[in-house]
């Protein structure tokens, strides 16, 4: 059981972490403005700001003295003078997803991290193609020099959801021909995108995942996205982001160091998510 002062403090702390980027997204959308780094957190990932700001302690936590009007999630039930979300109430039609996701998280956690991709995935997404994913942001290098960077290093992307955006000319340059079906076979903890995707595993089981874990994964995704785009071919200095110049030896070394830091930071978040999914699987029928 969480006494009222404890859960109110937890709610205030979690929302204080989540609100700045969520509120910024709402203001930006109202003005029709784009942000090449932060929009990704609300467009590629489908959790709306309003849902992100719905606080939850997760499953099987009794909130002392709580009433239905104090929580935005309708799944909570009255229990012993408060509210509770039973883990066993997880929707039966989504149990197959739980099993897949738990196995995926286990597979990634067991795999050794690789830091060999050098952040070239964003470059491969513009290789020999006049259409870019962020047309309102200029490239740092000329078209020819941008293509030359891709051609100077082998492409070693291991993450399908980055690989699927490669240009047609970049696809055959990758060491692996990745598929959605083989995601669990190749994703590994050194990948910046795999780190970002921990956020998806948090909100996919909302409100059964505690907001504290969601906040950890959201902050991690924001940090990973910033590194991802700083290492990209885009010039983001107008948005306050200095480039990681992976076209140089020093830049590649800097990128790898950022990868290592992100992987270390992601490890406890992944373990927390594995625990959330494990508890849900243990509680649901079958």
C-alpha cells in the first residue's frame, strides 16, 4: 500500500519530469511548428502528451485514500479505502503481445552490446536521394560529400526500424538484410534505437507500467534521440545541438562513447521493464 502522502509525492515527481517536453509539444503543435529532435518522441512513438501525463503507480499497488476523480485511468478499481489496478485485469487479447515483448527484452538483455554502426543509419536514409526526412533542416555537408561518408564506411545497422528507412541505394550496402520477423535475433543493447524503443515497451502496457519507469524510459529516449540526431547529416545548430562529426575519426570515437553511456543507462530501465512484464505474465490466466 502507498499512503496518500507517498503517492502524491511520487505523482508530483514523475509529472515534473514528464511535463516539460509534453507541454512543449502541445505548444509547438498549436503553432504548427516542427522540431527535428523532439517531435520524434510524439510522432514515431504514438503515446500522446495527454496520456503521458496520466500518472499511474502500476499494477497491484493500493493507493490509500485515492478516489476515481484523482486518476485519469478508468481501469483502477475501488479497494480497501483506495484504488487498485489488479495485474490480472490486463486485457486477455493482449497477452500474446506480453509474451513476445518479454521474450524480446530477455533476448536483448542477454546479448553483448555492439558499437560498430557509427551512427550511419541517418546518413543511409538520405543516401543518393534528393528527398530527406527533415526537409526544413539543411544538411551539414554537400550532397556529394554526404554520399561519400556512407561509401567510406561499411553499414552495420542491426535495427530493422532504422533499416526500413534506408534509401533504395543504401539497402544493399548494409551488412545484414534485416526483416521485421527477425527483430529479436538482431536487436542489441548498444543500439541507440533499441535504447529509444524502451519507451515504447513502457507505454504499450500503460497503465500497468509505473509512471516512474515510463519517465525513466522517456528521458532516456529523449537523450538517445538527441545523440542520434547530433550524429546525423543534418545541421541542427539552429536548434542548439552541436554535431557529432562521425565523418571524422574523433567524431566516430565520440559517438561510440555516447553509445556506451546510453547502453549503461538503459540497462536498469530494461531490467525494470522486464520485471513489469514478468509480473503481468505471472498474473494473467494461462
